[in-house]
C-alpha cells in the first residue's frame, strides 16, 4: 500500500525504532489526546451542574440529607474526572513522547460492546503476546497474517506504526505445502492464539512463494504488466513452486504435477510468433500472460499469479 494511503509511515520508522515519536506523530496524538480530554471534561461539567443543582437549589426539607449526599457525590465525581482527564494514558503518552515495539506473528481481533446507543467496535492487533489497540484504518491496513514489528504508546497500548517483516522460512520439496497446512490444522485444534498466528504466517509465506513478486510494470507506466517476449528455449525443462511442478517438453507436451498427490495432467503448449505462451488449459490453444526473468517464470491464470523457479 502506498504511504499516502496507509496509516503506517515508512519515513517515521527510523525515529520510532529509536523509541520516539516523530514531530508529526506527536502533533497527531496531541490532537487525539485533546479530544479525549474535552470529552471527559464534558462529562465532568454535567456532574458539576448536577452537584450545584442538589447543593444550592432549594428542595423538600425531607430530602435535604439525601440531596446533600448526592451533591457531594457528584462533586467528587467532577473532581475525579477533571484530574483523570490529565492522567488519561494517551495524554501521559503524548507528554512522554516515548514509543515501544514488539514483533512476532500478527492476529487481528474485533470486539463489539453493546450499549443503549447501539454499542461500539474496538480493534486490536495481537503481536508477540501483546494485545494493542488500533484505529479502524490501522486495523484494515495491517496484514491479516505474517510477521510484523508494531510500534505503540506504552501506557495506552495504542498502535503508532507497523513494519512488515520478512516471511518466515518455509519447508521445501514435494511435501512442503502439506506440512504447512498440517501444522496450521494442528495449531487451530490447539486453540493457542500465538501458535495459530505463527501457523497463519507460514501459510501466508506459502502463498507469497506460490505467487512470487509482481511482474515488472508495462512500458506505458500502467499497473498491468506486459508479457515478456518468450522463446521456446526459455521454457524447456521443469519448473516448480511449493504447490505444483510443470514440465515443458520439446514435443509440445506440458505436464503439471500437483504437490498433494493428485493425478498429474498433460496438456499442450507452444510459443507463437509474438513471443506469447499458448496453452490449451481452457480447452483450446489460447495465449496466457507469462513473464520470464532469469530463473523465474510467472504465469497468470484467471487473474491468479503463479510463480515458478527452474529446477
């Protein structure tokens, strides 16, 4: 996600890594803290008005003692709210300007509270055994799975920034995918949230290995990449990823062998005069998007990117 569209600032990472808020982050959280203080003080003013009403306005003599007790209680509540507004965790965090970090596999949690006005939603990121409060925008922008480093305000546990870390190493070989999915199933059965998050990160790493990096952009600058000008000699041989292996033979036969023990499938392939890969995966020989870079071959099938490396 481009930084202008993301709540996570790459330019602020170096300052956050040193344990501090940037000036821009300090100003933003100061505005948030001010809004929270004003909200609390608004409630305090209501308590003060109720206290004045009970203590200073006349009422039935029979209720004088009860009114006095009630007025004192509202007055005490006013004092607590006014003092608490300045001691509220976000305010304290802004004054200190300090940032802490935690890293690990990420999990996202949504909590719903019920109330007379319909309730509220609260958004959390679970990382490295810590549960941290996030805004809706930060919650949506955070990855659903993978390893991350999250920067947060230490008193309030509010998420300030997030750094995506490298995928964990995953098994290789014909049984790699099965092993990863078996580990994920065992983690789910264990109901251990950290184990589930770590297993989910390995599944995400498998998906990234299956898709490979995005192909280079087209020459006209659009998001859609242009197919490389392929040659048959580029494709001869065996190509693999953790999910499937494909062999392009010189006789025009392509063999696909899934990693899960499913039957292999044979089809036809060729490269036309324009350097496009043709296959009969759809039933007739049609061109498919294909990108060849060194030892990596990327094929796009029904919008799904599939990356292979030469064995």
